[in-house]
């Protein structure tokens, strides 16, 4: 019989609500605690989603011995701080992406997990989606030949409100770390770490990076063309162009419900991998509990090295594009 794990939510925002709804679908997950810096917000969230207790501070929550695992859903500028808080109290951590603001922060988080012998994983839900898993199986099988070009986008037109998260420079955001990380993920998981990166950036009225275009070049000639923006809409799809055909993760590709596949000389096919109910967050939560059942502190599917490689590439992109966060980047060697 599987152990039931008491989950806590650190940060009661929109994404936390979606994750909590999916958590309810897992029989070995118990919605135990909701924590916010505002007790009334935590209480409202706990009541709405069905959590047993609510805390008005994160410190109170991590000192509760009944908490087994914490989903960190605060803005990514706080991920480093909140992850260390949880790990130092021996709480397993599933931390939303971007995992950290830069490689140095991520390395400290991993070191803290090792020191405390406590589980840590980045919540990159796409890695666990049936559609993405099936696409990777096809691409790695070689039936389409070598991947030569990856094209991936993620963009939408967000209304301008100067004090809102996307436009607020105090929250050190921008399209790259908020959702441009998805196209970067598409390239890294299929082609690996690029040899050369070229970046083009457009900054908005408040100084935050609003749109970014990235070109990755690889040693054997492969390329990736990646775009993210919150000033225009895109299909939000990923295309893999191969020697013997192509594969498309259809919109919205990061949690696609179907795949388009074409092989040289054949007909276009539509593949529909089977999906469980829910929005797709349950896959990563289920994996965390599988790791905890096995006594692991690191995932074999979304490893620490995967997150570190991602941050290293994101650092290179930001350096090339002139995107800097002084409060976080002061220890980086630019």
C-alpha cells in the first residue's frame, strides 16, 4: 500500500490553484496545508481548495512536522530563498520554474538538498506530459532521421498594467524566465546544449524584457529558432524538422493533447497519446511521490543536472541580450 503524503502549498496564487485541483486526483496525496504571507489569503485558498490548515507565514508551515512535501508557487525571484527554507526543515520540494534566477542560485539549492538529504525537483510539468514523452520516443527512435531544426514559440498579448507582475521590474520578470523557458526546454531536450547563442531583445516601457528571439547553433549544423513574448500572440507550438520528416507538438505544445507526424513518402498523421483527467499537473506530483516512496532525493526524469543546464543556457541568453537582475546576478561572472 502506498504511503499518503501531506502536501503544502507555499504561495497561494493562480498556478497554485491549478496544481491543487490536480493534486486532488491522486489517491496518495493529501491536501494538508496552504501558506501565504497573508493569513486571510491562505485561509481563503485553503477553504476553496480543501486544505486542512492555513498558515500566515512560510516559517510556520515548514515548522509543522506533519508536512511531507511542499509545492513552491511564488514568483521565481523568491524560489531560491523559499526552497532553502523548506530544505533546511527537511521538507521535500517541488519548485516551480524557472527553478532559480541563475546558475549560482540553482547550485546552492542543489547543495542544500544534498546536505539535508531531502528531495528537490523543478516543476517542469512538460517533461511528464504523455504527448511530450511520446514525441521524444519518436525522435529518439531515429525513424525521422536526425533533427536538423527546432522551432518553438510561446507568446501572448498581456494587457499593460505597470504594477502587475509581468511589467514590474521589482519582481525581476520578463518573458524569458516566465515562459520563454519552454522553447529553451524544447531545444535542450532534443538537441542538447548549443555551441553558439545569439539573442535579440525588446524591452518594454518599464524596462522589463517583453519579447525575445533566440537562435541556437550546434557543432554539427543543427539550429533552434526560439521566441517568447507578452506583446503578441503566437500559435504556441513546437516543430522538429528532421532528415526524413517532421513532428509538431500542437498548440499549446507544453501540454499538447495531440501530435502531428509526417514521414517522407507517407501521409500526415495525428497521434493522440492517452491523457488522464485533470490539467496535467498530476503527472509531476505523482512522480515526486514515486521518488519519495523509493527514498530518492533526486528525480531520474527531471534531474538536478537538467535544471542546472537550463539555468546555464538561460544565463548565456541573458548575458548576450543584456538582461540583468542586479539583486540576483551580483555573484555571477559576466
